[in-house]
């Protein structure tokens, strides 16, 4: 399939170094993160699964199933051209809003620990907020392309997308899913800023949003208690600070090189949610500072290369592709930063998964769909660059008159057979 676009025998000299139809850094880091997550989930969940489900491999089997579903979903998403997502962005936004409403309806949405965030779909519980992030980025990418002049020149262009964003945030507040709310707002603001928003306007928006989030935290006592426990978890290590203090114990036991894979003590019913939100703490305990740092490097390389693809798209005037890459890059960076910050005690406890690593079908499925879109962007950019280079080369040959029509025909004969 790819040889039709990258026939090695007829590549111009300037494109011979970039013949891969995918970005190896993005794909390689994603695969490494997914496999690392599977290993750590297997290590962290065996005892909990045995206690709660009667078999130690309950979460392992489910995560393997999620990985298969995510792979199939990513392949399906990759086969859609980027123009399809650009044309249908507003419909995806409406679909995401419908899902966010649906989870709040009693009898339809599934509640866990007081939060109504999931829709039961057979073996998979779909988390509506994960779908909302994906859909909002597609909508915002299309909006910035259509209204880029307004965004760069007036407040009107900045204010218009706040209506759908505000509706999403209100629905997330009532679930409640404060972590997803923060990530969604940060992603939209980041995309608008990268679209050309003036820095003075950006500062005003940051201050306003910061005040709004502070008010939201103050309205609910349990969030205030989380904030207080974050400031000093050891003040109440068996109460509000229990989860954070146990995570810090895990980091302390890991030291430089860890206790060894499978030798974590904190996963033995000391650290709650050890295979989901706090899987990074178990990784740090078993693989040490070296393993934790390696995981952070994988995220850094992944995000940098996502932004690099976005920047290349922007230089080629493919603005929708650029903004979508920027939005998905912000989501990966933001969620990884928040989750790791919570695990190390640098941020208050929030229920955000570590992308591609934590246990969960919705997060893995949506993350792989985002990566599929990013890889499709890279594929189309390379295809466009190769086509342009080939056309330019043919034009130069025709102008100089050094190539006859017969030679040109024989040169492209192998490609026509493909």
C-alpha cells in the first residue's frame, strides 16, 4: 500500500531520508508506554484481583482485551482522511455533549464512588469525559481554521468557543470529574493561544479561569479537604492524607533501582487504586528512580514529536492538522504531568489516568484514537511532500530539456504497476 507513495527507486534526493509512512518516534514511544502499562498493571493488580474477583488475572485479561479493542479502533480511525474529521468536527462535539448528558441520567449512567462518569457497553465501561476531550479538539481545530482572523484580532473570536466549552464544563462538574474539566479547559486555551491569541488576552483568560477553578474547589468541602491533605499529607496519614502518604512510601522504598519487578509492598492493599491512578507509584517502587525517569522520558519524546508534526503541518499551511496535533499533544502532556504530579505529591489528588499506562478501556481507546489521527497527519504530510517534490523534479527536467518523454515514461512505469 505504502509503495505507491514511497517507491524507493524514484524518490528525489531530498526525500530519501523520510520514506517511512509513520513517525517512528511517536509510534515507538506509544508502543513502549502501552507495553510498560500492561506489565505494571499485571504486577499491581494480581492480589487485588484475587481478593475481589476470585482470580489473579481478572484485570490482566481485561487490559489485554482493551489493548486489542484499542488497536482495532486505532486502525479504523487511521483509515479516515483528516478532511473527514475537519468536515464533521461539529457533529462529534454534539455527540460528545449527548454522551455527557446521558451519563447523568439515572439508570443509564454508571456510578462508582459517588461519580457518574461511565456508560456500560458490555465488557467496556465508556467514560464520556475521555470521548469529550477527543471531540472538543476536533471541533476547536475546525473553529480555529474558520475563525483564525477573529481569534487573532478580537475578543469575539475567543469568546465564541467558550459556549460549548462552558456547557461541557458544567456537565463535567455535575458528574463530577474535576480532573477532566481542568484538562479540557487547559487544552482549549492552549489551542487558542497557539492559534495566535495575543499574550495580554491570554493572561486575562488565565487569571479568570484560575479564579473560576478556585471557586469551584471552594464550593465542595471534599475538594478543600484534598487540598489541605496535599499541603501536609502526614498530618492525617490514616485519613485524608492516606493515599498520598502511601504513594510517597512507595517512592521512598524504590530508591534508585527499585525493589524489583513484582516486589512492591504498597500494592498489597496499602495503596488504593494501585493499578489505575497510582500505577506510577508502583512502578517507582519496583523499578526505582531510573525506571520512573525512563517513563517520563518516553512521554517527553512522545509529546515533543507530536508538536513537531504539528509544527510541520503549520509550515505547510495545513492548519487543521496542526491544531489537532497541538490539542492532542497538550492532552497527553497535561494528563501525564497531572498524574505524575499527584503521585509524587506535587499536586492535589485527582482521578486522572496516566495515558496509555493506567488500567482502563476508555482512556486507552481514546488515547490510541488520538495517536491514530496524529500518525495519519504525519502520513498525509509526507505523502504531500513527496508528491510536491516529484512534481517539482519533473518540472525542472522538462525545463532543462535533458529528459525525453520516453525516459520519463519508463521512469514511472514501475510505479504504475504498483
